[in-house]
């Protein structure tokens, strides 16, 4: 294996380890009531965000996702401290404390958010891809969504338009197999979501979303096609270890099922591959975990010390200009003029 390839795999591992440790700490902070509102953790699905991030060019490519967005934000290069501050509702957060867990956002990083509405990011991403084509930027858009979102009308409308206009977009369904208490098999007429692509004349591909190597390979294929104006649908079959959200008691599945899937953990799969290729390093792996733990601890400290948004910021970041109701009222004389 080439040194550059090995280095990238270690970088990918570091990214996944950071996601895992960050999410574990997020769960702890939620339990301590430092974080409020809805909160959806990404544990178990790290290979998908990391695999696509490894092949994207964030100087021209864009990423959008749903409410389970912490891992994607980290993969896109957002700082752990600004993400944690956002979760804490602090003004130093990436969305100035107004978005919380479901609405992480950083336009400079080409990360156009989490979205709290199921499937709403799909047509938005299609619009971003249209802008990329119109402006001839050479960039692509990747949009992630869950298995529940694939049954929304917006998904089907977006795929149709993407094919009609030959847009540079990759639709990635992160099928973690459970909606809010319901198995995906109980609500879907087909058990292979990638087949839905055929209805709109685009290519669909199923991939093992727990295997970072397979995700990265599928991402590379899809990116090459998307840059040529051919949209692609990827179904990444994965599994979430935590509940749908922090308020989910998970009574619809057994501990045995979760433990069985943990045997296919994406970090362990990569570790096994590194060992097979004789490029495993115990000290390097340990240092990555130490580093991720330190970064996460610093993020919590930063969030704790940051200020809450001031009242006047309630009216900021809403309109392009000053909202009309913040301007002085015109007098009768001024109106008559």
C-alpha cells in the first residue's frame, strides 16, 4: 500500500474516532441538561460521513443533511468547539446559538446544514446543484437523509428534476433500519431503496454503510458521475446504536440486536483492515483517541464559558437587510410625500 493511501486511512480513522467520542460526550451533556431540545446522535454511522468527506473538494463541493448532523458537520471541517457551543445554545456556536442540534450550519465550509424537517434538505440540495451547474463551478452537491425521508414526495420530485436537468448531485440514503420506533421494512414496499433510482433514469447503488472502504469506493464512483452531470442515488445500509433521539427509550428493538451490529462497527472494520495491510500502529491509534478526547473536552469547556445570545440577536440572521418592523415608523407627512 502506498504511503499516501495509508495516511488517508489513518486520517479517516481519526475523523471517525472524533465523531464517536464527540457524540458520546454529547449524550452525557444532554443527560446533564446542558443541551436541550431535540438531539439525534450519529454513533454507528460514522463511515458514511467520513467516506464521502474523504473524496469531496470542499472548495467547490457542498454538503447538506438532516437533523442527525453532528458527524457530517465534523467531517466537513466545522470545529468541535463551535458545534458543541451550538448544542449548548451559545452565541459562539456555528449557528449563533439559534439552530441547536438539528441546524448546524457553516456557509464558509460549504456545509449548508442540518434540517429539522424530514426530507426538506433534498430539494434544497437539488437547487444548490442547479446553481453549481448554472455557474459552471465544477462542484457537486451531496445530500444525506434517512430511510424515513425516502418516502417523502420531495425525494421523488427532486430525483425527477435532477435527471431532467442533469444536475451534479448525489443523493445518499443513510438507511439505519429504524425510524422513530418503526422498522423500515414495515413502511416500504421494496427492501432495496437503490432500485428507486431506476424510476427516474438515474443509477442507484447499494453499499455497506458500516464499511468505510466500500463507502469511499462508492462515493468516488458517484462523484465522478455527478461531475459529468449524472445524478446518483446511494443507499448506505447502516445502523444507529442510540435511539432515534435522546428521548427515545428504544423499546422496539432488543439489546441483542444492537450488540450484534456492534460486531460490524465501522471503526473496528477499518482497524482490522489496517492490521491486514500491516500498517496498524497501537500507539498511533491510542494517540488518536487521546486527541479526540482532548478536543471534545476543550469543546465542552468552550461551550460552558461562552455567552448566551443577546436578546437583540433574535431579529438578526432572518432577513437580507434590516427588517421593516425595526425601522422608525413614517409620519403622516412623510407618507403623503
